[in-house]
C-alpha cells in the first residue's frame, strides 16, 4: 500500500487504518507514520509497578454496573474511603500479607465510619482480574453486593519483592 504526501504518490508502507489514510490523502496531508492504537482500557492496565494506581472511577463504574445488574444502587467514590483503602493496601504491601477484613472494619468503626464492608486481597495485577476474583468468591461477592452501600473507596499498593506484588483494598459504606 502507499500513502500520499501532498498529492504525490510515495512508496512508503502505510501503517494506519486505510480509511484514515484515505481521508488524509483527499485533504492533501501526509499519511500516517505511526500506527493508531486505541488506549488500553483502565481495567486491563497492569498495576505491577510502583507508579501504577488503580483507576478508582473505572472501578466504581464496573462495580456499580455489576450492582445495577443485581438490582442494587450505584456507588459514589468517597475521598475519605479512598484514603482509608490506600492506607490498608499500603499496610498490606509493607507487611507482605493480606489483612483481615474484620480488623479493617473495626478500625474504621473506631474512627466513626460505621457499617463498612471490605474486600482485601493480593496478587491480582489488573482491575479486571480483581473484579473477576471477587465476583467468583462468595464472600467477596457479598461485599460488592452489600445492599445498603452508597459509597466506596478502592486502592492498590505495589510490593516488588512480594509473592503477591499488588495488594488491593475495596471499602464500601452506607
């Protein structure tokens, strides 16, 4: 295939979609030199690095859609719960082991946050993996489907030398 540069045929391999290249040629503009790639959805992004963070808005949308399918309300992100989730995920990463949800719920209750539920896990490198794992676990699924939940916080923490590497904390509250 060839692309056009200002109307002149040039022997250069085309690396962008044909329709896009054709439109550019009709406008007299140079063809593509780099492939056009859609950005990777946030739920497939690998979180196995120190700079990686779960996209809390994407997680909220995914969990809310799941809840809607179960006849439940959607959730809103709560900044305080996001901070609490980050603290839990970071503490698990530092300890190199998942925490117990009951301990986290008790700690939140002592701070005045009553009626919380928590999913704490480790080893999932992508939001899609964590969500699927939680959905397939009766206990974690129950948390995602907490009937009175209206708010949520979610976070991850990375521990490079850990067996699990990525630690997750999801907190739901009324």
